[in-house]
C-alpha cells in the first residue's frame, strides 16, 4: 500500500514541555486507514487531525467492537526520537483484533506508518525530563447497523499526544484499594484484550476508590475473588523476601509490555522472578511476617509506579514505610534510561524513528 500524506495548513502552538499533563493535547496530524470486505485494509493516509464522521447507527457506538494500544515516543538526550518495543504493541493489537473479530493489520506496515507519522510530528516530541509523546492506535467497527455481528467495515487511526507524568504523584508511592464488590474480567472473557469495554467496566470501582482517597483499584480474580490480577492502568509486582512475583497470565489479565520488560530484565540480571497465582491473603500474611518488601505497578503510562499502601476490607497495610523501594527504583531507572537513550539497550528494544 502507498501511504499518502496531506500536511495541515494551520499548525497549532506547541505546549510548554514543563507544564504537560496527560492525554489532553493532540498534535497536528493523525493516521487513518479503512477496511472493507472487498478491499481489505486500504487508503492509508496521514492527514490533519480532525473528527471522524459517524452514523448514529455505527456499530462501535452500540456494541463496543473496538481495540486500541498505548505506546510512547521518546526524545533521547542525543536528540534522536525513538520507540520502545513497538513491535510488541502491534503484536498485542492483533491479538486483541483476533479476540474481537477484527481484521488484523500488517505489523510491519503499521510500524512504518507510525514512524512516518512521528517523523512528521517530531517537533511535538517533548524534550523535558520524563516527558514523551503518547501514541494511541485504535480500530473501531464502522458499519451503520443495529444487528449484533462482527462488522464488515473498520477504521484504524492513530493520534498522538505530548504528555508528562501519568500520576499526579509522579514517581512516588501510590495508594491502591483491593475491591471485592466488583470484578474487571473473567477467564474466557475479553480481559486479556485491550478493548474499551474493559475500561468502562472498571470505572465505578475506580470512582469509589478515588472517593476513599486511593489512586487505583487492585482487582481480584472474577471467579474465586481471592487471587490478585492487575491494577486499573498497570500490571502488579510483589517483592517477597528476595523474589519478584507477578500474577501469571490467565486469560483475564492484560499482557503488559512493561510487565514483560521487567521480567526480561530480571532474567537478564539473573534475579529471581516468578509468574504464578498469588492471593491477597498471601500478601497480607507476608506483610504481617515482615517478608513483603515492595509492591510496584508496571505499565506504559507510568512505567514503574511504587505502591505505598494497600487497603483490603478493614485492613490497611503500609509497604516499605510508604517509601519507594530499591527494586522499583532499579527497574524504573533501567527502563527509562533505555527509553531515553541514557544507557545501553542490552536486549535490543529501541527502534529509532529516523
């Protein structure tokens, strides 16, 4: 396919890098591509950022058939713009597509198109410390039809947003609430897919957590409601004694790319890391015995997020005196140094944009 580029005639003012929030500003251009049964994926184009026209009967609006991804572009200290493991994002996008009955995209073409979009928008990649350009690839069903079936037409688009820290706390411990009243997903459902409905299902529990003074919800499994799964915007890790433990992927947990990177680095450094079922009672018992050393989340938006407090029912535990621990600090530093080109990339994760 030939990629067409239509430059915007009116460019927006660039924001102050030092005042960036998360997900509120968008660049001058976006990528669009369409799908039909007869034509397959076709008409790839970079064009001015703008609205997508939808019929009121558009299937995505009624049945939620859609998937998305989240990754970032970084401005290295050398000035080079680079991506962190983008191939993994497109692999995961296609896994989500398969689960939602959406036609897969060509991963090589998707990556090349993204690189061209970012090259056009390179002045939007911020240069202040710990800022980045957030990338949101999305596919939605476009048929104007009110019957329940997989759509015949789709729109794939990518929008870009310069961002600062995801959490207002920055790289400081957050407080998370374990909920027993709601579940995010169950095995056999769509929990392992990055699809909008999963996030809609998490909103009520998240609002209640915020009202109680907590940043995120830590979800239990949807069957027995005893095994830990993930936090709303990140996977979760526990350091018990000298072992790093994260819940095993079971079909209801999103396979995070930062999660995968933490595990890969731990193995590269010959550290003890385990993927297994782990219950909330085991965590509480480990804390009572003084064996729970650290808890931290891992995700694209926050990279590594130390956890300082967990509330479960009437029990509240403080982890590492509500201070960032050495393990969380080590992985945050290692991953961000690779992302920003401040350190060697020992596992070949960086993809230069140009």
